[in-house]
C-alpha cells in the first residue's frame, strides 16, 4: 500500500474554532506580532511546538488513574524508573518537572564563569541555562548542518575535528560535552550512531563526561535504523540502548518523545554527581521520588515510553513530516532537506530574500502564515538568537520558520490545508514586509518581545 495511514483511531476530539482573515489581522496586531502572545483558541492549527502537545493513548489515560501521590517511595516512581532504565540503562534516574529543570541541575554541577560547553547545537533553554552561569555555550554541528538545502542523512552530527581541536586547545575550560538528539535548533536533524560513538571516544581521550540532550531519542533512533549502514535489522529499542550506552548522563523532556504533557528527567551513572543532583533537586523541584511531578505524570511517562518506540508509529511520524516537506518543495517553497524528525523547517532567508536578517524574515513569514491560514509556527533565526550576551545583535546562522507537529494530533487533510496556505503565500512572497522589535526583555526575547511590520507607523 502506498498510503501510510495514522496508526490510531480518534476517541475524543477537541473542536477547533475557525476564524476569518480579518479577525486574524486584528488578533495578531493585538498580540504585537508575537505568536507566543496569541490565545491558543484563536489558532486553527497550532504548530508552535511538539512539546507537551501529544495526544495521550487509552493506556496513558488509564495509567493516570493508577498514579500514587505518596510523597516518598510511590510505586509510580518505580514504574517510571523501570520504564526509563529499560531503554536508558543509567544507574540514577532523577525526575524533574520538565527538561530545562534537568538542565539547570546539570549547570549547577558543571557550570562556572568562562567554562566552555560544546554541543552539536544548544537548544535555547540549554544555552540560556549555561550562559546564565557564565558558561560559553558553543555549537559545533557539521558544516552540512548549517545549509538548509544540503541533503545529508545525519545533519545533526557533531564536527569531530572541531571538537578534537577544542578539547586539545581548551581542555581545561571544558567540564562537559553534550550532543542533542535530534538536533532541534539545527532543524530536527539526526545524529548518527557512528558520530555518537566517536564523540564518546574523544571525550574518553580527554577525560570529559559526555551527556545526551535526549528529547527526541526515538525519532533519532528511527533515522539511524533507516539511514545508517548496519542498523536496518535492529529494533528501535536496541538502537536506543546502544545510543545511551555511550553517555555518562542524559537530560530529557518527557513532553517530546515520551508522549507526556509534562515531565522530564536527568539520568547519570556517577554516584557523586547524582548525590549533588538530588540535593539540588530537593531545593528546587521536590523529593527524589517525584521531582517536580505528580505520581500520575510519572505513570503517563512510563506508559508513553513503551509506545514511543513502536515502529509503526515512528514510520508514520517520520513519513508525515516528509510528506509535507516534499509537497512544499514541489511548490517551490525552500524547505530544510531532508525532512527532520518532528518539524518542517522553511528557509525564510531564501523565500524572502528582500528582507535583511535583522528585519527578521522568518518572523515575518510566521506572521503571514497565521494571517493566511490561522496556522501558528515559530521563528528560529535572528529574532530568537540574534541578541548577544554583550547586548549587540548578530544575524543567526539560519532564518527558519519551524512548523512542529504535535504527536498523534493532526490528520492528513490538515496537512494538506497547510500546504495550500503556503501556495498562496508563495505567490505573493515579494510583498511581505520585514519587522522591527519595539520592546524586548533582558533574555529569551522571542517569548515576550513586541514587534511591528516595518511599513506600519506607530
Ligand atoms: C524542549 C527541549 C528542551 C527543554 O525541555 P522542556 O521540557 O521544554 O523544558 C531541551 N532541549 C531540547 C533539544 C528540547 O527540544
């Protein structure tokens, strides 16, 4: 059969409130052209993030009821711990309320002024956590990973030569090496097993711990299965176990590849770090058998981890991203190729070449997509990354609009509607205006800044 169908049936539905173009023009203006400021009920198709937006299964909803809310030693914690260790055999599993809380604990152990932490590409919260502790967060993704049009099977790979050079020259300043799977800020692109293994070997050579930012571990493992020589016959679970066998620690957002609406964890092998982490956890999150979570959340994560490695699901998941990517490409919309694991990325620098980087072409495109079809995506470009810690502004490596697909939520006809909206935008791309920021906060400006299109007077 040619068509790959959604491998699930819908039991409960959430109605979508439809809006007109005129209504959306007023709504986006009232939101100061920042898509984060829109009310979600004013959005028709919400592709802002795949984080915490998954549809839970019947298994997960029933697991919720089994949640045990004991302060210490809840059976829900042990179910959670066992489900994590089944895939990621770390000695210590420490629950947190979401991924960034796990990152903050890692920073409390390894951070410090002028230290350097390399990653393929730091995600925005990871970067912000490190930078707030004075750490230089360095991105060392391979060159192919910076070119949206370059077709390479593992564009999330770490540049091993650059990493080797950095470890050789600045080893004393490096407390930790990280890699992000899949590489979210770099287009949801996977990292190969060979690259993970080689990164671990370099870390061993220089005596550095190696951590994996693991949010989309199952999508990454599926790419390894279908793209990397020698993995075609292995199960996704076995591939996941091999990936983590090379790591000394992991941070995780269960809001991604655990099908949960909330949750995360930090896992470690080293006893001393685990003790430091748990001490910190008690201060900031909660007792070590619940972290920042309810027992019922822990149960949902445990059930979700069993479902996320299902290969029929992953086949459908990866294929649905490819479907949109291929259709947009066929229209002429410049998209990141090949399709990533959780999102479609549109190259706004190429689509709107008349808008300079510091007039935020990807933000302008994301706003236009909302006005045209009520679809909410997110800018990943100079608006998100341009402001430097010293206050200056520098164009980002890429100007992308990310359309993140919530897991098991939208159908193929909704995907076709998205493609039609792009057809319309593509025809009048030359008329889209750049934007300027009229107010911004001290850091992480993309969440709360106010903007306006450049041709509109105050
Ligand atoms: C989402 C994400 C995080 C942070 O996780 P939260 O649960 O949102 O705090 C960290 N790294 C990557 C790669 C992510 O995608």
